[in-house]
C-alpha cells in the first residue's frame, strides 16, 4: 500500500460546461415634454430626424405630447437614451426652441 492516494481519472465523468447567464440591460424611456413655444412642426422634425419615426407616427407622438404634457419617443439602453436626450437638447437649442427632453427607467 502506498502513502499517496490513487490518481483520479476524469475519463469516465460527464462534465457540463456552465454557460454564463446573460441579463438584458435595463431600458430607459426617452420623453419629450410639452411647452407653449415649440412649434408642432419642429417636434415632428425632431421625431423624424433623431428618433427615425415616419411622419404619421411622429404626428401621433407630437399630439400626445401636446395633449398630455409628455410623450415617449422611444425605449433604449441607458447609453443610447442619454445620447438621444443630448441630441434633442442640442438641436432644440441650435434652432432656438425651448423643447425639453428627459429619460426615465422603463419599468415594463
């Protein structure tokens, strides 16, 4: 009898490789806020240029913003949502409109 334990052979063991469980990143809603000065045409322009909505969808969102005070332009990951908000604010400022845009976590 030897003082050393017998070597363990893995030849007869079934080994399953663990796959990492990926979690979807949290999403954020980008919102336009209504004001009394920004024209409806400019809001439609923002929705078509920055959010890539067609004219009909942009008009629907614009009317929702006008009637309800705020409207969802899109739902994105945090980095993209931040970029969209910044693009809207810069574009509105360059065109001398007080349009405000913000983002919030999407709980859905």
